[in-house]
């Protein structure tokens, strides 16, 4: 193997390296890594070197299922500055050994790469399988270019969205506050639980989220935008800032709030735009919840969220499909059938 994998010496060294890539996210950040280590002591990150030259990063953690055992996953990773067939093959060989050493039945990769014929051919050659799961971890997302002026960004919205925003901005009963501390944790907890119940999904545990939020606060990467009606909080968006990106990572709202024509998420989006611009971010990422291209009009649990996010304009970014490498092929075959059926029976698509 011509590549070496070494641990970074400092967080600042690591984060500077991550930010040198064209595409990256806070899932590659040091604060996210330290959060992962709290829940998986075997989580790891490596700087990939070719001789003395740094060419990439690798970030991984282990998970487990009751039925199939352990697996290894690389969220938004590996990332390469110097792409070649030989380098990709060496990296995947290293990943395979890591998975085998921990008795994993598979490992899963998700580099932030848009359509790439070289990588596709390598996946085919090595025997990777498209993961039987929907586009999790914002591998399809709506991006907004914050280098545009506010007028340009407003122009990109649909007429109805722009009108809704204008009404909210002129309404004296509507106000917004931004926080970068833990003072709104109780409010977030309440709204997050209500949103889970209303939407029928199970998100991360609140304990895990709050641990992650605290790591972000320590890194000056955390913001909460709270929308009020007549002084009462009714909706909240949590923003994570890393490098050129501001990600809308989590959100919640008062499920009992029914005031006519008060659609608070519209103004929270706009405040996120202004916050990102004030912090010199270049991209606002609505962080997933989007349908694959060509899927509009079909039934899907995310159809409403997708349409809402698209109404603001921006550009849909689609990264390559999550890919699984079966380490234990028989176990993986059974897992694939189980995971595929579980995904499609919930109304999602694994094709994107």
C-alpha cells in the first residue's frame, strides 16, 4: 500500500485540512468527531498521506444492529484532494481491514462527490453495493449561494414564498431572536419532541443532540434562531457553522400553534440567510429532506419538506449514493433484503 494513515496532531490542523476540500460538512469537523468519541470510543479520523504529501481524510465510527451485528460507516468520507484509481483502491482496502478487525459485516462509505465515472467504476470493480436506504445525511440537499445579494436571493424564491416572507416581515406581532448558547435547550427539547410526534419520526436522542450542541458551542459554531408570535416562542431552527457552510441541522415547532397566515419557518429561513452572510459563510445548506431528481409528483414522506425547501430557490445538490462493501457476504445479503423492504415499506425510495 502506497498510502499511510496518520492521526492529526491538533484539531486546528485537522479543521484547516477539511476546509481545503471543495465539498465538506460539519460532519467532518473536530467538534463532531469529539461528540462521536463520547458515544463510540473506537471512532477514528486519519489524515491520508502519499509519501510526505497530504491527499485526503478518513473519518469513521462503528455501529451495531440487533440482527446483523457490527458495521463501520464513514459519514461524508473519505475525501480526496488527489484522486486516482490507485488511491481509491488503497483507501478502500484500508477500510476493509478496519472492518474485518472489528468483526463488522459491512462498511459503508459516503464521500461528498457528485457524479463521478472513475469512482463508479471502482465501486463496480471492487464489488460495492448501493446501500438499501434513502438519501440520509443530506446527500441530497438544497444549497443557497450566500455570495448573492439579498435582493437576488429573494428574487430566486417562488412568488408565494416571497409574499409569505414579506407579510411576516411587516407583521409587528412577529419577532426573531438569535442565540449562541445553551439558554434555549429546554425550549428546543419541547419543540423537538412535539415535532417527532407530529411527523411520526424518531430522531437522535435529546441527550446525544445536547452533547453535540455543547461541542458546537465550545467551537463557536452553534446558533439557535427562535421565532416568536406576540412574544411567545413558536418555532426554532438550529444552525451549525463550519468553514464556508451554515447548515440548518435541527428544527422544531409548537405543534399546537395555529395562528392564521403565520408561517414562521419562512422568516426563520430568511434570518438564517442573514446570519450566514454576517458570518461570511458562502453556502446555506438546508441539510437534506430532499427528493431525488425526477421523483417529484410521486408519493414520499418528504414531499412536503422537499417542496417547502425548493420554494426558496437555491440549487439541489446530489452526491453519489451511499455505498456498502459486504465483508460477510451471506450476512449482508440477508441484511440487504431486510433493509430494502423496511425502507420502501415506509414510502422512501432507495433509487437516487
